[in-house]
């Protein structure tokens, strides 16, 4: 069968409301690439108007647009001196269960309430092993960039003011719970660090835990001048200029961006992006004995988290109990789990501005001296240490 005959069959089937035979490719399909494009506004407006360009975000203020473009146009743009083309980057969720990546399986389910309503990480942040409930964050908005959220979870339903995708993985529901769960209307569930905060949840990762950089930038754009704190338990080994510019724009709007340091081990310089950017607050993971986990990424050098390549703080990230998809609970590990402890504390300490809130987080910090590269003072393993209420 030649190409023209196959095309005629496909068109005829479509006209009749039927589908092409299984195994036949659409001969009219054009290969595409997902990209981020930087140029002057006039050039970006030209590209946005191109037939076939599918925009994921258009952010003229920072000079970037992102979306899908056919490969012919892609190669043309790569040759233009007035355009920078950045292939779309992909990041992963920074958690694991028994050394396996979080892939949406295991844990949770049902409506069983928990025995420990304030897990150890909450007690560490509050510096109180006897605490039975939490408070704080009223009127403050958390931008939650993750795998979505269980919008019906009893411990979260009253905290959610926006969501654009249900959580088929579990990771997003877990991080949201650590930051801001309110124990539910029956007061029998889990408490997050700031149980009165509001959550705007953006699904930027698929149910398998893969996160698109273009979706992430679109969510940061949506959060800018709307959310106060972004919690970001995602990481990548590679730097992205478009993501960095988006974070800078969010911070310039008065926000605070809290990111996972990564789970790449104890070697110096293993910190992930965007946590490696000084524009973010990078969080490492400790256990219940306040020892930095062996798999928690380290900064490139000793520091307090104020410069590129430095860890800022450490919080509970080993065997952390929190909310899970399906209305239940699960215990998992990772700098993913540590991050919402600090973003939750930022909600509780919120001053009205990201910069001054970052300074407030640095007050009353407990030095962490256990774990490889951990030592007295600011270090590559835990930054300033464990922040407290």
C-alpha cells in the first residue's frame, strides 16, 4: 500500500467517525519538540502566532515562552542569533521508599485515622516532643508544585483553595500534609507545620514522578504575586536558565521559594537544581536522631545557604509519616519530605515578604553536627541547621 492510498483510508475513516487500523501511523503527523524560547517580546509574539505552536506558558516579563514546536521550526530557531532555544528539562520527585523511587505505589488508602497526629518532624520543628496540635499560617498561601493533591483528603480539604490535578502518585499529598494538614474536621488526622495556611496546588509531575520543566515554569508564573511560599520537592542534576529566571521573578514579587537539596549522596557538590541556586532555600534531610541522612545531597562547600551551591537548612526526611492519596497515610523518605517542614515553617513565620521571612527562618536554628560533612556552624550537609518555631 502506497502513502497516498493510506492517506485516503485515514481521511475516509475520520470522515465516517471511525479510527485508523491498529498499528498504522498518522502520515500527516508532524514530529514536535517541547522547548523554552528566550528572545525579545516582539520575536516571542511572532513565534506565539505561528500556526502549530502550542504554548504551555507565555511570560513576556521574563523574556521566555514555552511549548511544543515542530522540528523544522525548531531547527530554524536554533540558527537564529536573536533567539535562545532551551530544550525542555525534566526533573524527578526527591523521595524513596526502602531505597526504591516513589512511583505512585504503596501506602495509604482508606479513612483510617492516625495514632501519631504530630509526627517526629513536626515535633522537631516545634522543638516540643509533647505537642499535640499545630497552628499558624492563617491568610498565607502555599504554592504547592508537585504530583497533584488528594483534594478529598479529610486532613487537606479545608486547606485547599485551588488545585488543577488529582494526585495519582501520593508524593504531592504527602508533602502538602507535612506543610499544612489540619487534622480534619474531626481533629483525628495529621497536623502539618502550619495548619491554618491555604494551599494552591499545581500538578507539574505525572503519576510516575516525572516533572516537566515547561509545566513547572507555567506553575511558577501562576504563583507569582499570588502565592507567598512555594514548596518544591523536585530536583534535577542540570541547570535551567528559564527555571532560574522564573524563580527570580517569583522572588521579586515578594515570594519565598523552598526546594529539596536532592537525594544524590554525601559527596560535596551533589546538591540538585534548583536547590543549588542561592535564590532558593535548599533543604537537606535528617532522621529522628538529628543525623543528616547518608543519601541527602551536600552543598559544594560549607555555607549557610545564601549563595549558589549551598544547603540552607535541614529537617526531618527519614521515615516521615504524612497524608497520602486515597484518603490515607504513608511513611516515606527523601529531601522531598524535609522540604515541606521548612516551607511550612515559612508559612508560620511569614512576615509579608519572602526576604524578611528567610531571615526569620534563620533565627533560633539548632546546629546539626551529626552526619558526613556536618559540623559546628554552617556546613555543606545541613546549612544553618534545623530551624525552629
